[in-house]
C-alpha cells in the first residue's frame, strides 16, 4: 500500500509517503509559501521514491487547526489530487500529528498546543490507543489561561502554543510535565501513522467530503479589538516599569 500525506497547517510544509511500511518525508519551513512549495515537494518526493501518482492508494491531509491559509492550501491540494486519481482521503488533526510524534518518542500522554494568535491556542489532550494518538476530548481553541486542568499523569508538552504561553498553560492545565518542546511542528509522516490502518481497512472518504478543521471562524480582530489589545499591552508594559 502506498499512502501520501501532506502537512501545511502551520508555518512548516511537509509531504510524506508510506511505501508498504517504509516512510519517506520531505519537510521545510514554508512561511507563507505553501502554495508554491507543496506541489514541488510532492512531485520531488514521488520522483525520489520512484512512485507514479497513479500508484497512490490514498491521501491524508493535515486539515487543521492552524493557519487558515495553510489549511486551505493543503485541503485544496489533496482534494484536487485525489479527485484526479479517484482515490480516498482522510483528514488529520494537526494537534494529533504533534501528539503522535511525542508518543512515538515514548511520552505516556501529550498536551499539544498551537499558537492560534489573537491570544488563544489550539489545544488538545492525547494518549496512545494501540500506538496511535487518540484525543481524550475534542480539540479546542481558547485563551491559554482558560484551558481546563487535565488530571493526573505525566504529559509531554509540544507545539508553538507552549513556546508562546508556557507559564500560562502550565498553570491552567496543572499538568505534571515531562518536558516542553515549543519548537515542535506537525509532520506529514505522523499523519501516515495516524491513518494507514484506516486506509487499509477501507475507511477512506471521497475527496469531496474533505473539509478544513478550523475550530475558529474568525481570522482577525476587529479594529476596536486591535486597539483594545494595544492598550492592554501598553498598560502591561507600564505596570512592569
């Protein structure tokens, strides 16, 4: 079985191939260049592995949450690619991808968080279910200080949300942390680990069913909210002096 996966939900861009049990991946920092980088990356990966597009059995997409632009690029690419080939697709949470990587490194449970801007984070709580990341509760977007306590046990903390709000998240989750990796990014290779059994079991979806997992409908603050945020930041700076 040959499965293609792409990851574009954050500032990174990645593509990976499952080749009958072997994984090959390309990963780069993309900034805002996902739409230009992703097609070239997939083409190069297929050529490197000697695989024709027609040999792909299914395609997985990091459908969010994350950058609205990045999510749209990845979902649109996968839908077009899958429709052209008449192949099944599966959406994957970018938080689950972060969690899968940490679980593969031995973490008993994971708290992935992605900086959602607007003083919020995309947040999840994951554990292993037969080696595959499984959410204890639905992924959510909320201010870091409002993340609920996660209960007992040890957790790995991963993702850009922890880089931006480590102290607030540690306090609000009341978690026992094994470590914090604020530089962790979702990798397409982890989307393969999350979906290969589903594809093998014939549980892929038609391409038209693939939809982004935004969690939040708003992409920007209003002018009034931007001014309020600036005023609050200036007030905090004055208080520190």
